[in-house]
């Protein structure tokens, strides 16, 4: 059935997304150590705004969806970096 095939394809994409999130988490932890070492603030609002703006301009997804996803990712990043201080 076509629907089952499409679901399997989506499952595969979802796994890739989660795997990339795991890689992102590892990089965030590394960045947190560097920020701590150099006494750099965890929250970098200008960098976040620029990243979201660039992503919105590069993909065909509603801007509000990108903003919501990245707000969640940024909050998670802050939590990770604060735990390791």
C-alpha cells in the first residue's frame, strides 16, 4: 500500500532528524565548555536571530514553524550548557 510506503519513508526521515539533533547536542555541550572557559554568555540573541532569519530564507517552511522549532532548540541548548557549568 502506498500509505505504508510513505510512512516508512517518513520514519526514515524522522530518524535522521533525531540523529542530527543528537549530533547538535554534542556540539552544544562542546560550545558550553568553550563559553565557560572564556566567560562568554550562554545566550547569544543576535546570533539566534541571524540563524533563524537565514534558515527562513533558505527553506520552504512557514517562518512561524521555523521560529517555534528553534525557540525549543535554543531553550534546550541553554539548559544543556547551564548543567555543565
